[in-house]
């Protein structure tokens, strides 16, 4: 969720005080899509669990942990193109210390492309105001040689308790430099109707230490000046293990 917006809401409503991620960004639920689109496994349903430690929790360019480390626990289920998942992680803003997320959808092959249609829900413990948010998602991905690219859109009618609609659009790509080393980057635009908008971008490397183990580092930045230091340029690293 967006710390920038929640702080504004609480300030106005109570005269007091993302999402993502990999460094963990909001667009990063790649394990879900990979599981849903992989070759059929002997089991009718595939199940995986992922533990991630990161130097920061980034949601659409904004730190959700006040630039402190974060730990994520995630579970994914997939079967015949359908997928469901859930995750919880620590945050630090507006008195909130824990976030829990859920998602689901369906991946449809369309020739050389894949259409991913689904939803994401963000929830928060001990929030002073109801900031839980449900988003719809539509994404299209495909390969051009070794390059894998995607475009995605996320939409909500109530952006984190604002009662304003919100849209986030993103384009991104991954390119393998070596068998275990890839460069990955993305550019996104967040808009909240009648309120604010900003751009965010990131670029980094991912290294597969071995099967199920990923080490990554990214440069991330945004032009959301209202977020202060939480939206400024920084380097973020993470280590993930998938079982």
C-alpha cells in the first residue's frame, strides 16, 4: 500500500499521522505465474512456500517499512492455469506493523503470449481506519528471443480507504545475461483519482544460487516528492528460498 496516502488520510481524519516487492515489489508475484503456466505436473495441484528477507519493503517505489528490513512468508497454489496465494510481512507506518495479502487469478495462453487476469487484496492489522484494498489485475506477457516482457494494469474503486479510484500501470522486462544471472527492470505509473499521481522505476540483477534460491539487488526510485525520503532513490537487496 502507499504510506504517502495513508499518512495523509490519518492526518486529515485524526489530526495525526504498499505495497511490493526482490526487494519485494508489488508486481512481484512471479512464482505464481510460473507455477500456473508451467508444464502440467503429476499432482493436480502444485503447492509452494517462499521465505524472503529484504533490506526494505518497496511498494510501487515507496518504502513500507520506513527503510528498515522486512521478512515475507508466502504460500502459492496452482492448478491448470488457476492460482491462489497469500503472504504476510512486517511494515512500519501509521502505527501499523503487519500486512497480509491475498491474490488469485487465471493465466490464459494466447498464442505466444500469456494473459493473466486476477485480483489482489491488501490487509493490515491494527489500522486506525479501514485501509484494506481490493484490486483487479490484467497483465500480458511474452518472449522476444531471450527477452521476457510484460505490461500490466491494477485497478481499484477505493484506494486504501480514500473512496477514490486508483490505477497502476507498469511495463517491465527480464533478460538473462548468464544461465543463472538476469537483469530485470520496470517502469510504473500510479494514479489516484482527484488526488495524486507519480512515476516509479527500478533496475537490478537476480542471481539463482541454486534451485529455489534467489539473490537479487535493485536500484529503485520515484518522483513522488510527497513521500519524502520513503520515495527517494535507494539500493535494495533480498534473498528468497522457495520450497
